[in-house]
C-alpha cells in the first residue's frame, strides 16, 4: 500500500544464529507455525557460523514467502554486535526475539503477546513462562514455578532476576531517536549481557508483564569448547562469580546513566559469599581461584567499605 493507506509492519522477529546447525530448523519451524492476524518480518543475524547453519537458513527462504530477511555476516560480530545491528533494522511496531537454538511451542504465542500490548499501553514488554530442555530437546524443568500473571519490577531486577528467557521477549519498538540513544548506552556497557541491560532500560520506560502461559523452550546445554552462551558464560557451570559481580556493578553504573538508579548490593554480596562457598564445594581445585575472585571483587568495588559492612551483616550460611 502507498501513502495514507500504507500499513505499519506489526512485528519484527529477531533470530540470532551462530553454529546452530543441530537446532535451527526447529527454531524456524516454530516461527512458521505461528497463527497471527498480522504480518511480520523475520530478521536473521547469521553470525558467520562455521557449521551448516547458513545452508539450512537458505533452504527455508522460499517457505517464508518474502518475510525472511537473512543477514549473512562476512565476519563474526559477537552476540551483542549481532543483536544491536538486527535491532536497528527492525521496522515493526513490536519486536520478538528467538535465538537459533531455542524454539516456540505455542502457535498463538505472538498473537497473545501482541494482543496484550495492544490493550495495555502502559506496558513496554510482555514475556511469558517457558520450559528448559536439554540439547536433545528433552524436558529438564519449568523455567518458573509461577503460573500466575505478575509484573516484573525494580525489586526483581535488583535481586539479579530476569523477567523471562530470551525466547519469551515481546517488546515495543522504540522511536528512532530513543533507539539510537539506547544503542549508545548498550555499546558503552558491552560486557553486560544484553538481556539484563535491555531489561534495565525497559523498566526505566514502563512496566513489564509476565504472562502465565508456557509458550517456548530454552535449550540449556554446556559443552566443552561449546559456542553457545551457557557453555561460555553460565555462572554456575563455570563458577564465574567474578563476571556476575562485575555485571551487577555495571548495571548500577548504567542505571545512573539512564536516570533510573538501581542498587545491586544484595546481588553482589550473594556472589561474593557464593564464591567463598565454592572453595568448600570444589576443594583445592577452586580454592585459590575463588580467593583471587573475591579480592578482585572488592578491588573493583567503588564502595568497598559499604560492601564489606553489607557482607558482614549478611547471616546467610553457605
């Protein structure tokens, strides 16, 4: 349509792909099964995979009938760079996200989330419940114990919680000037995982809804030399409490930059004490590493005296 009759694209779907040859077909099929009364575009950031992911994506282009907009990278951009480039290309009123190793399980997922945000303009994002599955797709556990509608707020974020897993995200696409402003913030705090930094930005703009429906599956697997996020960064699998501590500290700095200050003290205390507990869990293997981590945490902390007092006040026993 042209002129005044031209319709705005309702939804842009971002799919991030890197070495997802084993899983990408299921992710694409879960998009194709969606039943909506609106049009969407699928922007795929194929980040220079070394396996057969790119060839599988190409085999699906015709089935999407022009809705697929694949970006075949010449060089690897990394997850954050790939995501930010895809975000800048979104033309839809809303944005949904699906990583190439996850998949949607409800064929009305997109319709339900769009309807909720259409009816509730005070909300900037609607997520939902999800299941955790293994690398083979077998059920592991529910992503959340809650099966009731709830609002995700600042208190939840300060506990280092997230509103939902990446495959549950359905968010309003900000205006071009706001998007550019927030992209600069995200680039500045590049070491903060995008799901945490984006959640912080969105809370500064409005409310976040958590719908009770289970509508996606998050594939959790940790592999030796694996290229997925969990294999590289998972805090518990890698005992990477220093990274988590620095992430929480970075969120405090970032929150001041956007004018929505948060206090991550409880989360930082938890990571400090958990690193100490790991010395007993894992014996000599991690003893010196965890001592080193705890020393670096306090050296990096600009409010060391306040943190030390908070640590001493905490009576939680590990």
